[in-house]
């Protein structure tokens, strides 16, 4: 069973109201609410990214570990093709963007992920393994996802372990 870690919150301060009632995300490629984290053994996880970017201190006093419940359903994205059924293209008919399109790439930084469709299909969250194909994934719809990470939008799919 995979173990996950998040920083900036402890189990004492974690609440359904804060992570699942308040809208705290406005980017079209990220859900409006949920708990974010990375696998404890991620190749390049949240702690690594925070250290490299200076975004947040990741220490033992501001972390929380969790696992997913046995019946949780998470969409794993290892390659761009894994997310294609959930992409809503926002590109105009002619792409005038200054970003060079990679050969065989199907998503754009202008695209949106249809999180309602994922939820309708029973998914509790999405886990991105961006290290598996960083250039293609990060230069597409996952341009604001900087590390291997998970977002769980169903509070009941999480079990806090530390």
C-alpha cells in the first residue's frame, strides 16, 4: 500500500471544511478542492520541489502522512495518453501560442481537465507520475504540476496515518 505525505498541515489541523468545502484553486488543470501530496518514496516529490523552489519549509512539524482507503479509485497518469479522455481543449482553431509544440503531443498548457467527468466515473483523485515523462507532461496540460503528486478530492478516500 502506497504511503503519501503532504506538507503545510498536520493531522490535528486537517479538516474536511478546509480542504473540501473551501474553493482554493483556480487553475483549469487543477481541481477546486482536495488534499495534495506525494508518495513518500516519489522520485521527485513535493518535498524535493519545495526545497528546489523555496516554496515552503518541509519539516517534521508541518507534515502529515496518509494512505488511501481500500476501495478508493485513483486515476494514475504515467503518460499523456492516460489523461486524454478527460481533456477539454481550449485552443483556438489556429494555435498562435509562443510555445513550441512537441511532436505527437496531444495536450496544451491551455487545456483543461474535466474533473467532473472523473468524479462521475467514480474517481476519488488523480495521481501524476510526471517523472515518467516530464517533458511531454509538463509542457502540456500538467504545466502547473511540478512534481510527482496526488490530489484526492474525496475526503472519505483518505486515511491519516501520521
